[in-house]
C-alpha cells in the first residue's frame, strides 16, 4: 500500500479540537451521554446490552443491526448492508474494492480529503468542482466531459462537507442515468442524510435508485454518536459486499459488540434523535445568520441546504488563514480555513472557512467570536 499523505484536517484537529475553548467547526450533530441513550431503550434492549457477551462479532455486522439499518432505505435488506468501524473504513475499503491500477475515478471538490487521496493512491482521478456561483451545485455537462473509457467510479457527497449543498433532484437523477449509461459505480457519501435545513427535501439514497450505487452511512454525523464508531455501506451487489467483507479481515475484522448494541437502540429511535438535531440546527442557523449579518463587511454568508456545516466567505484583507489562526489563538474559537480543503486536482476557493451549527451551547462560541470581531475587526 502506498504511503498516504497526512490527513490535513485531522492533523489540524489533533492540535486544536480538544484545546480550543469553542469548537465552532464541528461536523457532527449534538451527541448524548450513555445514560441518555440507554434511557431510550426498552427494558429488553437494556438487558441485552448489559448481558452482552464480549466476544468477537460477525464481520458483516450484527444481523439485527443490519436489518435495522436496511429499514432506513426503501430497497435494502439486511444482506445488502456491510458494517464498518466508522465511515472512514468504509471509504477506504470501497475504493480499494472498486478501483485498480489502470482505472479512472471522478470526485467532487472541495472534499473530505480521503475522498480524493485514497482513489489517487490507486489510479488516475479527475475532479469536478462545485462552484459557489452555481450555488455549489454539480454541473452534469462537466461530469460527462470528465468521463473516460476507463472511468469506473464517480464519488459524491450530499449533503456536502463543507458547503452543506444538497444536489437538486433533477441533477441527481441525471447523474444516476449518466452512471447507468456508462456502467459506472456511484459512491455516495450520505453521512449527513436526515439533517435538513428549512424543510428542504432529502435526496433518495443512491443504493435505492441505482443498481451500482453505494450509500455510505454512519452513526457519527446526523445521529451525533461518533463515539460508537459504527458505519455502513448499503449496496445491492452482494458479491461486491462479500469482497469488501473479506478486505475488512485485514482492518477492523469486526465492530465492537457494545457499539453495535447501542447503535441498534439509537436507530430504533432515529426519528426522535433526528427531530432533536434538526430543531437544534434551525435554532443555531438563526443565530449564525444574525452574527454574520452584523459583520457583513467581513463575511459573505449563505444558508446551506442540509447537514450541519456551512462554508462562508471571509472578505478581510488579512485573508482567511491568518483570520482563523488569530481567532483560535486569541479567542479560543476554532474554525477550519480553506487550506484544509485544498485539492491536488483542481483549484478550490481560498477565502472560505467551515463553521458547524449542529451542536448545543453555540451561544458561547458566538459571543466569543463576536467579542473578538468587535475588538479587532470592526
């Protein structure tokens, strides 16, 4: 395996995530304590958790958990689900299962770094940019022009990290048909699916609408339970799932049994958890809009379509990198500057930063950021 480059975002988080006082760039929704999650369990579920045998679990994932996950989708059955130790393992295994030297893949930019660097470590990759002047949408003519005779996979992520874009339904349908006409796999990172803004409609899962679609899900983002380390891929091609399951033998081997038990409880209460997180998002977005409106000479704000992150533009003369560094060092407010979404494949906007709005207690971070701006930037 070729040595992968440092994961810039995670390296940045290693320095600041737990030392900054105000984590204003979190990409996950509000989490909960073990006690809060177990309070949602039936007596039988709680007893099952407390009496759980702490041996190895099945590599594919707990069968009951896979059935519950399948219920999130319209066309899936438990046998169409493969569980992983978080979403990152799913990305890594899927790219290695689907791509080989001599293949070609297409990814969107800006992106979560592994969506680009992992396929780049295997084969040739082209990028299609989401353009802010087009509302961060994906241009189908540009995607079609990027397809080569050896294109095997197109990788997308909606709701998108870091922009919060949800692809328009007609463009999504056109992308599926484009993939179908060329026999291309569609890898769809859907970890924010379920988090919506202003009641905008959700896209269908790629695995539901396309026979070569793979839908990536995880407990971390929309459900706010990253500590469980439970992710999955939904796919109708069971031979491909079996291939990926055998690859998992070299990585995590199996998921943690306690995490699978807790994930079952959470997903059986999915509506309750998502309703809570969507209410929090709606409240937090109003607060962020007020902040950026007050300082509109410094920021260009837009309201995303879904997920719990946005990618505003910084207009200050010092540039977003200096601003983000000074903000965390002087005020303890952590944002992610545009350099952490740099692509080796095509230019990406250099004047943006990621801000999150899925967590509780955002008021303290907003107050610290506002105080800093009044003191230093007004």
